[in-house]
């Protein structure tokens, strides 16, 4: 009360398009109680004037649900990849530095193109194939406790934070990262999905697959949904090792 | 993605690191430990090892070939990582970086170590005995180099053993991996004590 108005300072790494060089721009905004990074970005959009008092273009970013379930608003905040909707200004050291997740192609400012993750999900066949020419009827039942366990894995929102944090996902390697791998474990755990488990295991035994994991475990530390990604990776290590022997020697148990 | 050559190469890299290289390193450090019992005991042990039947084949198939594969493929692995321990300073990530740095250092150290000892013996310029090591380690820089080499090797083995257990699907759960961390820490401490004690016995 009666003090000089509190402000919040942001430093944002910006660029106009994928191929252009990045530049830093600073913004100073009036502090409001409980503000998060997104509400600050909205304030910049409302009044795009940088710290030098010059009018500038509004900062572009991606967002959707604003409650950490959609995965769209991931960015690097003070060096760490996370969701900007749950990044509370009160808990961040200032100046708050915002950067795009440069593991992905940067579209503009803080917007990245996460297409490679969706391509990876296609490569590893992260779905349960049930389409056919006739009704296949009900599938096998899933035990309730297993469903609850699998639910934790299904929380993945393809936000890309695990890929950004991973030292082995970079331009020198085609590692697909933890998220699509964990989806293989989820789909293989499903009673109907397991009917194609060998196809998924063989897919992640290919280039850029499971073998590229170096166990830095940054993924599990960074995952905003708390998904046990490294447990998934270790479980898949076990499964793919067995699959490797089955492929070599042949087996009656490719899918069960 | 059906080409699984990389998968097989990574599995082989992990396997060879423990069997036979890890076993050989353990054996090597234990035999070196004879130095703590005096010149005679060390020379006798060194003589026994150097005169094992088929020793050249043992060396080629248990040491040289696996070690070279592990070293060269390991360099490729080390240089494809983009280390980020600054912002993501979690224990496992720091160990991940340390595994790569010790690996690179060990390629240099082991190359020098083999040249200075086994290669000199092979060309008849020296004999593998207590005196040889005493001469080498009397130089304080060399002594420091060897201490660093031994510690890098024991660390690289212990931490590599931890990821061996993960890679082969032995430790899956978070708890299993935590206990495995304690176990491999013990391996590091025990092997380091054995290795360093032997080094000090030469000076």
C-alpha cells in the first residue's frame, strides 16, 4: 500500500520466422496478484510496448486449455521446458526469460512445430487397430486396477517437454524421445492393443528408437504430468530384448 | 524404422562394457593389488597373468576387440549427445554427462597406458614387472594421470553397470533403479579403493 507500483520484467527470445535469426526483447509489466506467464503474455499482446518504450509486434505463443492438459503452451522458462499456463510469476526468478523449445522447428517467437511427435506416434503405431469390414464384437476385458495404472500413462499430452529436456534428442540424432515410447507401453498394455505388440516393439527397435535413450532421466524429472517415463523405457527395454530373441529364433508368443 | 542395426549395436555396446570389459577391469585391479604385498608378490602375479596359456587369444577376444568396439562406438554415442547439465542439474543427468566425459578420457588414458606397458613389452623394450610401474609412477604427473584414469574407469564401470541393468530390463521400477544406484555406488567405492591402494603401493 502506497509503495511504488511493482512490476515484472520479461526477456523474450523472439524471431519472425523459422529461418530468421532470433533477438531478445525486454518487457516491463505492472504486477498483478497470481499472474502467470500466459496472463503476462496477454498483457504484452494488449499493449505491445517494450522496455525501451518502443511499440513492437505482439509476442506470438501457442495456448489452448490453460489448465495443463492440452500441451500446446510449452516453452522454455528460465532455462527449463514447461507449460507456461502453470508457470506462476510469483514462483519465478526475475527477469523471467522465455524461449521457444528449439529442439523443434520454431514457427515464430514462442510457437514451435511439434509435428515430429505426431509423426513418431504414427511410426510406433500408437493406436489400437479395430477397424475392419465387420463387427469384431467386444474385446477382452481389462482389469480395473490395470486400467487405473494405464490411465497414468494415458495422461501424455504430447507437449514436447520431455524431448526438449532430453540431451539425446537433437539435430545430430533422430531419437524420437520418451513420449512416443511410453505410448507404446500404454498401447501394448491394452488387451486389444497387445494383439499388435510385436509390430510396435519392432518399430521402436528401429532407427531413432528406444536404443538411443542414454538414461539421463531428464524426461521423468521434467514431465508436467508426472508420467513414469523412465519406468516405461526400462519396461520396453525388457520387452524389446525378448522381442529381439523372438525375432531371431522364432516364437509362438509374438502377440501374447 | 524396421532397420534395427542401431538397436543391436547399442545392446552389444552395453553388454561388452560389462562382459568382458567390466570383468577384466575388476580382475586387473585385483591382480594389481598384489603390489600392496610387496615386489615379489606383484611380480609373481604379473608373471602368472602374462604366461596364461593362449594369452594372446585371451587378450584379443577378451580385451582388445571388445574394448575397441566399446571405445569407438562409445565415442560416437558421446558426441551425438547435447549435454545440458546446467539447466537440468538432476543427479542422473550429471552422471549421464560424467559417463561421457570419463569415457572420452578413458580412450586417451587406456591408449597411453597400453602403449606404455603392454606395447613396450611386445616390442621387447621392457618387462611387465614392479619396476616398470614404479618408474612410471615415480613421475608425479603420471601418478596423477593414473589416479584419474583408475577413478574414471571405476566410475565408468559402476555407472555403466547401472545403465546396463536398465538397458537389459533388469531394473524397471523407480525403486529398483534407486537400489541399483546404491549398489553401483558401492561397486565404485570398492573398486576405487582397490585400484588406488595398488597405485600407492608403487610409490
